[in-house]
């Protein structure tokens, strides 16, 4: 099963592999460093929660599909709104956390642009798993 998932990941375009492995996953996992900040646990729970649900989807589908956009759309849309509100209101949070929130907001907003498209395509019937004809 792991080999199938890895093969599916490697079948995606190189830029997507880099985006996911080097930027998207590490940026969202970094939320764990800010658990003690105001709403830090919420940020981490939402950031990592969507990825955890994708882990379940990967196991069920034995690879990567457009269905993986759904947890992002459902969980990261409110996450992006929460972060935008925190950045503009700046409740008693450290400058480092503000910088992190700005970075994560940009990354997850870009991801959501791709995810909304993929979710729509999934809804319209594109359910194939990457790497499988």
C-alpha cells in the first residue's frame, strides 16, 4: 500500500510534489511551534486536521486524487478567515507568530485556489487516482 501511495505521489507533476513536500506540509506542521499563542491550538488543529483527513483519503484510495481537496476546502477556508482576522486585529500575539500567520495565510490561500478547482472537478466526476490510468 505504501508503495502505491508513493507511486501515486511521484506520478503527480514535479512542481506539485515540491509544493506539497517542501512548502505545504512543513508550513502547516510548523503550527505546532505556536500552540501556546492565542488561538494557537485552533490554528494547529485546523492546519493539521485537514492534512490528517487527507492521510485517511490516501489510505482508502491508495494514492492521491482530487478528493484530497475536500478537507482543505472544508477546514482551511475557516482557518484562512481566522488567520486574516488575527493578523488584522493583532490580539496579544508575538511578532514571530504574526509573521508565521502571514506566511501560512499566503500558502494556504494559494492552496485553496487550487483546492477549490480540484474539489469542483472531483464533484463533476474526475475521481481518478494519480498514477493509475
